C-alpha cells in the first residue's frame, strides 16, 4: 500500500496538469485506504503482540536476550518497543514510519539502529536528523544511523534485485542488522576486515515485525 502511495507522490512534479489532478485523486484514495488499514492494525495492538512473543521466547524457549527487527510499520513498533528494556534488549528499525518527535525517541532505553533510505517521505531527513540529535543527547552510542544513498522507503525488504546498487544496499542492510544483534545480544565485537567474531554463550532470539 505505502509503495504505491510514495510512487504517486514522487511522480507528481513531473506530471501534466491533467495528470496531477488524476494523481492527486489517486493519492487521496490511497491515503484513505491506509487510514482504514491503520485503524484495523493499531500500533498498541502490535506492541502487545510483540511483547507476548518476546515473553514467550524468554519463558518457554530459554532465550537469554531478545532483539527486534522492524520494517516500515514494524519499524515504528520497534522504536516504541525500544522503550521497554524488560521486553527487548536491542532494536533495529528499517525505514520506519509514523515516528513522533520528540516523544518516541526520548523514551528509548535500549540500543537502537536505524536503517535509513535516502529518499523517504515516511522518515525524512528532518525527522532522521532530529532523532539522531535526541539520541546523542540522551546517551552517546545509544542510537546508530546508517544511510543508503540512492534508496527509497522499503528498500531493505523489497528493493529491486535487478538494480545492482539497490540490491547491494538491501543485502548490506541485512548484514548490518545481523552484526548489530550479534554485538548487543551476544557481546560479539563489530565486524572487522578479518571477519566477525564467533558468537558464544547463552541463547538469544530475534522477533521480526
């Protein structure tokens, strides 16, 4: 849903007058459709589902630490869950939407990594910069932001494999997420030129949203 909306929005400046009229009508319909979807899937409900999943990993599967990987709408859920250290120990949020500045960021209490698209109406530069500054002021090192030039919202999960640059960004975003969780859930050192240190110790789990 959000992909079609963003493509229409980005194409508006280059459209003819008649095309802009049709584009605006299409955009309005897509926004209304998204509003209906969000009403059926409130963030607080998603948070309750993720909270239960994290608790099950710990209590029934013996996970010592739990991470959360969120994409788009799930990225918002991830940021909200980063305020719950009793539930998750680290969060990676890829091109999130609906982030509220400053309240969502000020509440963060666990390490939070952002995978950022260069062109993203859902998480624009202004919001990204404000979030980065707030996390730096709260606790240096609490937040990490990785920006991928030439990418758009959603690239980390649905980036085109036919576009070498976008595909490379998508694959690197996955590697960065894995490295982040190894570091904060197992204590492994960040990757170096000689490779990633082997993870060891107690079992850990990651919830995907």
